[in-house]
């Protein structure tokens, strides 16, 4: 998933959440329900002003839920796009395989040093080079070694 795809889905979810919040807060007439069904990003603010007592979720909370629902591969793809946009290549996540080591290391001793001083396990699925040029690995997004900052990622996605 790319940032553009995520933000498109986020907008859809924000609109649907607002529609639901309005319906829960009001007994709408058929005409109002029809207007609500036709709501889109262009009249979103108008509906929020017309129904101020509706209590929709915050955009950030919706983005956090959406991010939580992604699988690891989709989240990593978004994280790598974030790293590229943020000029932070050190935290880019790659698959833990021979290709990674051939790409990032031209000298065997340099790779060995980076592994020894990092937190690396051969059987982990993913690797990245930390800020000290050490190789770190992890198996899943919730792993302590995973460099993904969900708050940074959500802030970047909702900007």
C-alpha cells in the first residue's frame, strides 16, 4: 500500500465514520438521509457544521486503526516510503536475505562487524541498518527491534 492509497482509504473511512456519527446522533428525515448518503470530501466540512453534536472519531484515530489492520508487508511498504520522504534511509526495512547483504555491504568484514554490533538473528524475516550502521533484525511489526514509529507514520499519513 502506498501513502496515496492509504490517504484515499482514510478519506473514505472519515466520511463513513461521520455519516454513522450523524445517524447515531439524529433522527434524520428521508431527505436528510439522502443528502447524507451523497456526502463526499467536498461537503464534509458543511456536514460537520450542520451536525456539531455528532461525535465522529478523529482522523488520527481512524488512521491508527487502519494502520493496525494492515499486514506487516503493507506497513513496511508505507514505512519505507516514509523513510524515503523523510530522508531517513537508515531505518529502511528490507527482507533478511543474501540480496540485502550484497546490496549494502561490499566488504565481508564490514558486514560481520555490523552484525556483531547490531541486534541480528539469522532466522528473522526483516533487517535494517540502525543509526550506528549496525544490522538489526526482527520478525514482525510489534517486535522490540522493529524501527517503525507508529506515531511518526500516522502523522506523516494524515499530513
